[in-house]
């Protein structure tokens, strides 16, 4: 079998997508033990953060904020409801719309979760300013990629 010279455009370490993917995997691994103490998975944590920002949001709003479709977020929300963290209620205005409300247990969990960002900051070995600049750059990239779809 003949070997070919490496193609710089296709080297794994030259790919932005791999840098993002591998960093995301490692970020999730850092979160895992912190979230296990709360009894949450990473996707559940993201959904709870949406609810902690504003109670009474709809399933559609959660899926929109998480950049996913409502069908994939619904099972996750049902599990959170089964854990007693939220209630799902049909809207009185439009029964097709499901509204989400935190329970006292869900609100209490928010207090316990407040320590997580500090733990992530420490693990990153970056300053708040550095991470903020990186987040802003990623938000710009995400917006551009959304427009490309």
C-alpha cells in the first residue's frame, strides 16, 4: 500500500471542529462529578439553567435556547419532572403549549448549583476576562454557523 504525504488541510490537529469537539468532551467530563452531586446530567443541567433564568417558560423556549428540537428535549424534561424538579402544565391559552414551572426542590437545587461556575473557572486555569473573550468569540462563530444553515 502506497503512503501519501500528509495533507495539511486534513490534519486532525489543524481542524477547528476537532478543537471544539475535543474541548467540549473534556468540559463535559469536568462537569460530570459536579453534576452527579446534584443528580443531573449535563443536558439536564442546561435545561435547568434555562428554567432558573425564568420560571414558566415553554418547552419550545427551552428547546430554542438549547438549539435543539422540542421532541428531543421533552424526554429530558419528563425525567426532571419525575425527579420532582419541575412541573409541566398545558397552557390555558393554547393546550398545545406546555409550560414549565420549578418546584421548591428545583429552586433549592439552584442554590446548590451556584458553586459550579467557580469550579469550572478553576479547572480552566484561565481568567474570567480570557474566558469571557473566548465565549464571545464562540457566540459570534455560532451565530455565523446558524446563518449558514
